[in-house]
């Protein structure tokens, strides 16, 4: 499993941050903005959340990639 680099803060994203990218309300501000209850995650073993989050590639990001590819397709 690779590391995800956050360029603005110049840090590597940890598992809790990866799950937040996928829409899990793990921080109070995210839960409030989404209108969902906060999910409290106990401190798991090292890298357990990273393995659970995988590469944090969201379906919406894949959909955008497909849309760009199809927009660039030229049909004669």
C-alpha cells in the first residue's frame, strides 16, 4: 500500500484522514457539515485504518476520470 502525500500541509495522510476523504464523518466539523452523527474510531493497531481505507480512491473521482476520457474521445 502506498502513501498519500498532502502537498499543502506537506504531510502523509493517516488512515483517519483517508477515510474522511471517502466521506466518513470522523471529525466533528465533517459530521456537522454532513448532518450525520460523529463516528468515534478507537485507536486501532498501526496501519489498520490505512488498510481499511485502501487507496482512498472515491467513486466520484473515477467517474470524473471516465468523463474526461469520454470527452476527449473523437468519433468520426
